[in-house]
């Protein structure tokens, strides 16, 4: 099966699953924030976008190693 790393990582770490093609890199999926306008952007929206950008900037802990 082709599983997302967050779903498979605990099983790979425990040895219940084995990565068959560890050198294979799946297509990267991006996340986009869609909003009406920057001109009248509420501070709460700006704060949320900044949080999400910082949170998803690095490799997630389940993907490390």
C-alpha cells in the first residue's frame, strides 16, 4: 500500500511494516491558504496563516529518520 508517512511511521518503527522502496519519493503535496483579499485581512487570519506556515515548514516528526 502507498500510505502517508504519518499513518505508517508507527508501524515501520515497530517493525510491523517494512518500507519496500525507501528510495522512492512520492509526489509532494502542497497546502494552500485561500482568502478573499490581503487589503482587508483580519489579524486573526494573518495570525493563523503565519502559524500554519511555521508549523508545516519543517519535516514532521513522523517523517524524520
